[in-house]
């Protein structure tokens, strides 16, 4: 089945658009502000003329009626002579003599003089405005706008400052120079690749979500709506910081301070915005200590909360940042939400509650966990689709690749991030992995261990590039496994790493395809044309890094370097890095997209692979599914706001 055209591009978890696909921004024809202002002035002058003319007409019957009526007007001069009261209690002056009539005429004439003066002043101001140049008008308009902004600031002081909380221990955020000269040289090359990717984006796509490196212009997809949110800037910040590219980091920070606005009328993917933006901003905050990143993360998180307004509390896939209206992808099993999307919020939302003191974030994700715990699971497996209206599973399709993967990852990482105190998360992870091993993991005829997909009651012997992250997950979760299975899961991680390396090694470009099969005599090879592309994905390199950290087997650095060289040789162009459409072709065509996750994940994992272990030590940091590092919360006796009711 071909991938539906509206599927979002993502760093992991969701199958992608065909390479090079994009969504079109919406445009609206608008008059320029200065032209509107001039038209308004002319219109107001015309109205003033008409209004004034009414008062300067010679006396007629209308005015006579007005004059005569003055004698009977209700006037509250209580202590005047000949006074009497209506039943209503209003004081009425009964027909007085010429003195009062003369006084009324004087008042009327004074009123006319005032109107005439106002009219002439308005005409004069309009003439002066029309004589001014466009630049002068623009300057005046800007001054007025600034005045309005200042007035609003005085009336609304803005969001309350966040409560002070102890900063988690931040260690190993810089340097990490390896002792081996060879590794240092390779690490320097990875930094140079990052600089090329960033500088190209800075030059050709600044402020856009992503870059088209061949067309040398900005690019976006439907996961970001129709807005320019600078996704590459936010996604790349922590990589820049870890690599010591501090001037580039400062450029990104300045753009975020001045331009990142979440009050836009844009429908975005809750999942993608959470892992890329909230994850990226929180990581940048913890690494640098700059408050702006924390404040922006909280502003965005508040915009995502309406997505949880469903009958079950399972969030919609998409939400409009301005209106708060949510909906699901049209292709997702009869309006279902997706396991890897609503199951990949926990890390970021726990940190949001920790930083803000607002229990809502923690309670939302714990509610999802409790709901899933009560549901029946076919063969102990979690289907990829869940209807947020009915609380029932959609079609029974289970995958550790796209649509399912990071749900399992976040169960393990919730436990790690809690300083291994969230035992409920660990137990849920262990039970899920046991079912996956029993039903999805198989060995091919050629001896390659792979993770298939469960569809309609049978196993499809196909593995996606996205599922290759699982090798690293098994290794990361080995310590703490039940029944002394640590060695078993470390070995399983090594076998998955080997299989995924084979998927790279069996191509012409030495870059892995999007998906590969294990039947009909073909193993670890893509069969269909629309599965032969490589879009700068990180999952295989991610597993190499975790396996290196836990084993220090030199083959993982060797395999990572092979991938880095292939990316530099076949994906690098003058305007950045591009995905390729066929890894089995010696002359591939480009998809002309530099994905934001290439800077967030692929290059970060390569850099860490050739760094020493004291850079981002795993005892202190847990990486979200977009490779944004969040610190372990050594909470001790501190209870997260809202945690008690969520755990009852």
C-alpha cells in the first residue's frame, strides 16, 4: 500500500511523504497598511464635510422645529422658577420668556461654532497627511503602533513569571574531545558538515521551517501548518551548543527572541511540534540557562493543551495554535489517533510540570498511561491506532517502526528520566518488549535478526529504517531488565545494529533504504521503488552510538564513519544536504529537502559517536525521540504537582 500523500514528514515514528513532496502555503491578497491609512483619511474627511454641511445649511422647517422644541426639552434646573414635576420625577420648565430663548440660541450658535472649528481642523489634518510622503506615513503608523503596544503592556503585564525551581544537575555539556587523534579528526569533519548545513540554511532559508538546498530557498511541510516557525533553528540549537558553535547558537537565540510567535493561525502536528519545538527549546534552556527558551516552550505548550479536549483525553493529532480546534489525520484508521504520537509526550510534559508548577501537563500524560493500562491488548501488543472518541482500538496493526516506535521508547525513558523511580513505566516497557519479542522479532534464513510488523493477524517480514532505533533502545534498557536478561538485550541490540548496517552495506551508495524485506531470497534489501529513498534519517546512527557507549566495540565507529562519508559524498550539495530518491542507483536524483532532524539528530549522534563518553553522559541525560537531551530529574522527596491524584 502506498503511503498516503498527506502523511507528515517526521524524524521518526511516522512514514513520510514521497521524497521532495511539499505542501503549499496559503496566501491572501491584502492592501498595504499605508494605502489603507490614506483611504481611511480620505473617507473620514468626506464624512466630516457631509456632517458639517448639515449644520451650516440655512434655517428651514427642520431647524424651526428644533428651536421650538427647545422650550419643551427636559432640563434638570431644579431650582428654576415656575417648576413642576412629571409623575416620573423629571423636572420640566414651562414656557419661559425671551431671555431663555435668547440663551438657548446662543448655546446653539456656540455648538455650531465648535463643530465648524472641528470640521476645519479635521480637513486641515487630512490635507497635511495627504501631502506627506509614503515613508513619513509609514513612520507615523509605526509610532502609533508602538504607542498601542506600550499601552497594552501597561494594561496587561503579560504572563506571570514562572516559579523558581532547582535547576537539575547539568554535567558534560561541552568539550568531550576524544583521546584518539583519528576520532578527533573525524569529529572535526562532522562539525564541518554541521556548519555547512547550518550556514546554508542561514543564507537561503532563514526563518523558514526547512531548506531546499538545490533550489536554495525555504521549505515547509503540512506538519508545521502554513506558518514560518523556524523549525530548523529550534531543532538545531542544542547540536550547535554541544559542538561549541556558539556564534551560530547566538544567531538562533536572537531569531527566537525576536521572531518565534506561536499566536499564528496554523494547524500543526501536536507530536512533531512537541518533540522538535518543546523538546528543542527545553534542551536549549537546560544547556545554556537562557530563560527565553523556557518561556517559549511554556507558551507553546499552553497552545497544545486544547488538543486533549476529547471524550477520552487521548489528544488529536493536529491542533490550530490560534483557535485550539483539533482533528486527526484523514488517513488514520477511521479518525484514530496514533500510538507513537499520543504516546510520545511524557518526557517533555513531565519537564513542563517541573518547570512551571502546573500539574496539567503531568496529569494529561498520566491519564493516557492509565487509560492504556485498562485496555485489552491483542497478544499483549499495542495496536497503532486508537479512536479518541470511543476509546477503542482501530485496525490491529502493530509496529516498532513508524506509527508505534517512540511509544515504547518513551516508556523506557520515562523510567530513566525519573532517576529509575517510575517503576510503573519500566514494568509497562518490559511487558511490551516481551510481547514484541514473542510475536514480531524473527531471524531470517540468512541469520539476520529483524523486527517485522503485525498486520491483520499475520507477520509482515519487512523492517523500516525507523525501526532501526530499537537496537539502541534494547541496549539502553538492558540494565534493569527482569530475570537477569541484561546480557540478552544487549546482544539483541547488537543483532539489530548488524541487520541495519547490512541494509546500508547492500546498497550502491552505502546509505540505507526507507524499508527492506526478508523474503523471496532477498534480505535487508528494498523491493518497491517508493521504499528505496534515504532522507537523511538518523535511526541507524543512533543505534551505533548507543552500542558504542555500552560496548566500545570499534566496529560501531567504523560503521558510523562509513555512513558519514556516504552522506558527505552523495547528499552534500553547494546549498546544504539533500535526501536521495534511490540508494541503489549510482547516479541518484535528489529530493531537494534538508530535513530539520538531520541537524537535530543525524549530525548530533555522529558527533557524539566520535566524542568521549563524558560528553552528555547517559547517567545524567535522556535524549528525547528528536535527540534533544533532557536532564534526569533527581527529585528525591519532591513530588511533581498533580502526581498524587494521577497515581491513585
